[in-house]
C-alpha cells in the first residue's frame, strides 16, 4: 500500500472517479483520493460537492484503500440526517 493510505488528519485536494464498465450494464465507478494507486492517471479532479453527488449514485463505490470511504461516508450520512430533520419535514 505504498501510494494508498488512510487519509487520517489530511483532507485531499479533491477526488477522482475511476469508471468501470462490466458487460452491457450501466457504467459503475469508484471514487479515490488523487494519490491512490488505484486512481486513474489524468482523471479530472472533483471537488467535495461533486464527489458527494457522484457518491450518492448506487453504482458508485468508495475506495477503502485510500480512505475515500472513511472520509466521504460520514458526510453523506450527515447530509441525509440534516435533510430528514429539517423543520417542516416529517
């Protein structure tokens, strides 16, 4: 895991999406930190808002090697909690 590590105290400068196509179905993807060994070279850098939008897609997975899952999952859960508990929502 030389180039892939849990992010810990640092926040990445962005996220990259590795697109995976399996057979004829919809394209799937995996979100990575830019310095992850599994991240595609030259992929566009996504800001956190765009990364969260992509992460909400059921076909998207979050890389567990580089810490994308550990960093983005709490943010996804947090936004859902805020939305569901906002005044006027039942």
